[in-house]
C-alpha cells in the first residue's frame, strides 16, 4: 500500500477538536454495527468534506483504523484541499475494475488514517455507484477497518449520496448554519 502525504491540514482549536470527539463518541454509542457512515449535505459548501475528514481524523486519533473515502465523483475538493500531487488511483478505478481495492487506498501521514481518493472522474457516476461492486467493496472494507467514513456529494444536487447511503450502516447530514431551508432539509432527509 502506497502512502499519500496530506498537506494543508488546518489545525483545529481545542474547542473544535472537542466537537469532533463528541461526534465520534456519539457514533460509537449508537452501536458497533454503525461502522460504515455516509456523510452528505443539502447543497455545496455546507462543510461535509471538512466534517467527514475531521470525523475520520477523530476516530484515527482514538486508535481506530479508519478509512476516509472521497466519493464525490462529480466535484471533489479532497485532492486539491490537501495538496496531493498527481492523480492517484482511487475509488472510481476500484469500482470500474481497473484497480484492486488495495491499490486504490493509501496510508497517510496521520496514524491509523487511510484514504481512498476519487481517482479519475467517471462519465457515468450514478451507474458506477449502482453496481454490486460498491456493496461488495464496503463489505470487505468493514472487515479491514474499524470505521469507514464516506464523503458523498450533496444530496439536493444529485442522487449519488442516496445510492451510497443505501449500502452503509448509517448516514449523516451536514448543514451549514443559517444556510438550508427547512423544506430542502426535509426533502433531503426523505431521500436518505
């Protein structure tokens, strides 16, 4: 397994760290079966990538072998945000059968944290996610990792997050303060 050096990680204040520790603890108390978690939002820029990545870091900080999957197959910000060089093999390569699961994930410079970037952007993201390969992959990953956190696209924009969430143990909806209408939130929750 290769290694990706994550850069540009903005250090959190103690108060911010405590928020993610509390979220981690709340998830742990929901039961051991909730280990594969899809994270989505209503609209872009609600903070889902930040929340999903920091949640994965909080699990890793607690000694849990954690995989962060960037499953925003249409408009990922992960590679750019964390200063990753090149175009690493990732989720799309694995789901399309172009690469193995092991070749699609990477150790990071954060102990216990592994990542699976998007890889190449597919021309047919919904179809790629709808194949049985996603369910099979998540079943295998659940055996290898304590937690799998999946950063999905905003659900009000595309259906991808609902397809992914169907294969997960739990889903999390991230809302930006004072940014989402109640009606939109209710619609997104109904889709989940």
